[in-house]
């Protein structure tokens, strides 16, 4: 029974037709609704709850900060939790010194990154650099700027259907290139390195077509999250991207909103690529869901031009550097260190990968099993040999979400995987504290939900 059928609501929910269970309690890797049902949180919500629910050390840190000082506007003050968290992030990041700017969500962090990249180019004497290059089948936020650079935008259905309803509001100075998506686009005769070079070459082609003097920055998710389902880059791809950006004076922004903060087994996902970006964005697991928090990090040498020029970053929000949110983030990082959770992510990630391969490697409708650490994805196909996706009308992702919830499993299915319109996958991003036994439960429930979904699919 839906929420609206059980009691009236004044909430404007994400879905206006299907009701939602009412969450009332959460502990560890489980969330409980008001009917006492338990759900195993196999995706951390949206790769958010990295420490699980109800972690006592994080709760205590938030409580202490609230009792001391909840908020002081950063136009007038700095605060100790923000300074502590900035230090902790800068100490973790390779490549020299960093500056950190705290916001409330991933969309805000990416908006700030775009504005900062533009300001950096202006203040170092290159004001003509006004174009952003991003990738198709990417996601960088739900704000207008975030949607402008994203390769996947909402599709409105119904009698007035629109495949890109917000396009008239988007920036016209964004160019999108092909994603690095080996499962679908690597040619049979190519080595992984050859494919990486060819795909990265699309960036150079776009820069030359636009004009090098016009390109401000290139933004990409290090490991693609929601839109493709934990697609890691081909070996050598980002090294080639870094070389191209350096050659043409283009800033490299890596979006680690989903894949960062230890999710892939290293604190920053790009550490596994052998490169250092110019700007990094983080969110989701940064505060583990205990407070709304995101961060934009920028190399300190790039800020020097602004310090010597205008002297201020031309950007701000009310909740920038929020003391209580930063206290939560600092506590999350302390727990990750004290409990050696990056090592655990790598170990449990191997366990999860093994369980998924054991259960789904020979499944006729699972085309690919991929990811890093506790960031894994399964791509569905109607025909395994040809990689043909299911028709959009089958609504595989929506059905899987419904069946998984009935089985007591929270996972992250999405559609439009193959080409924005066709294809389906499910993303798994469980808390770092999950046990081997809970991973077995996760895979058992997922397998049952997949079977339920395919059983009521009309065309297989």
C-alpha cells in the first residue's frame, strides 16, 4: 500500500504515482520501515552510507558540534571542523598542496568546479576559454549547470513526452564526447590500451574542432556511476587524457562524487590511474549520509593566480563550510582511518565480485559484471552474444527496483545504459562495514529479484 493511500501527504515526492514505504529506523546495513520490514541497503542509498547507519562515533561528533556551534556563516568566520576536514583531505590527495571548498551536495560541487575553472582561466589571462567538454552517458548533477554537462538528462513521458525537456535552459558551450565504455565500444581487434588511446583521442579532436584557445576544462567521472553502472576506465585512458589536457592548457576536473572517498578501494579513485587532476569533486560518502556535505578540491598553484589577481573566488552558498556537516565529514574520515576500512573495501570488494561472478557469469541476461572495490555493476541484455539491450518498454530497471524492495533489498537500477534510451543495469555500493555473510544475503536477494523481474518481462 502506498504512503498516500495510508495517510495524506503534502510532500512532493520523486514519484507521484507509486507510494513509498516510510523509513523510521536504520542500523548497520539495514533500514526499517513503519511496518517493521527490514531492507538490506546494498547501494548505500546512492553510494552515500559508507559507514552504514547509526555509527556511534559519527553521531557523537555531530552531537558535540551541535552543542558547541551548529553554524557560523563563512563570509564572516572560518570554523575548526572545516579546517580539520580540509587538512585531512589535502593530506590524502597526491600531487602537492590543495585548497578545499565545502558545499552541500554533488551538484553544487560540480557547479563550483565549473565556475572556478572559468575564473582560473580568466585570471591567468585566457578569457576566451569558455567551453566545457564532458562525456556522453555521464552524470554531473541535477542543477542547470550540472545537467548541461551531463550526458544523461531526465526524460519526460506521457502525452507530451520529451527526450530532453530542459535542453532550452542548458549552456550552449558544452561539447560531449564518447565515454570510455569498453564492454560496448572496444573493438574485437583492439587491445585495452589501443581502445583507451582511441577513446581519449576524441578529446583532442573536440579541442581542435572548438579551437584550443576556447576550451576551459574537461570533466569526467573517474569510475562512471549512476548512468553506466560502475564502468572503470580502460588502462591508460586517463594518462592519455592528462597528456592532452596539459598539451592544450585545458583543466582536468574529475568527478568523484560517487566513486570517491574510498568506494573503489583507494581514497581517491584516480589514484589507481597514475595521474593527478586539477580539480576534484567529492560528496555522498564524504559524510556517510550523516549530514549534507560535498567538497571541491583544487590544486593550490592554480589558486595563486586568483590570490594575486581579484583575491576572491566569485562563488558562494549559505551553507558553504557548514560546521556541523564538516564535523560529520571529519568523523567519517577518522573512522575510515582508525578501522582500516580502505583495506576492508578491497577485501570485501573481492568477495562481492566473486559472489556476483559465481551467481551471474553464466546468466543469459547478464552481459557484464564490472566495477572496483565496493562499487559494482551488472548490465542486463536481452541477448548475450550480440549485447542487445532489452526494449525500453520492458522497464527492466523499474521492475527490478520494485521486486528488490519486495525481497528486502535496496539496490540502484537504472535505464538508458547502452545509449541513453536503451539498456539497463544495477549498481551496488554497500556500506564499507558489510560482512561476508551479509554480502551473501545481498547476492541471494538480488538473484531472486532478477528472476522475478525476468519472469514478468513480456519479451526476452
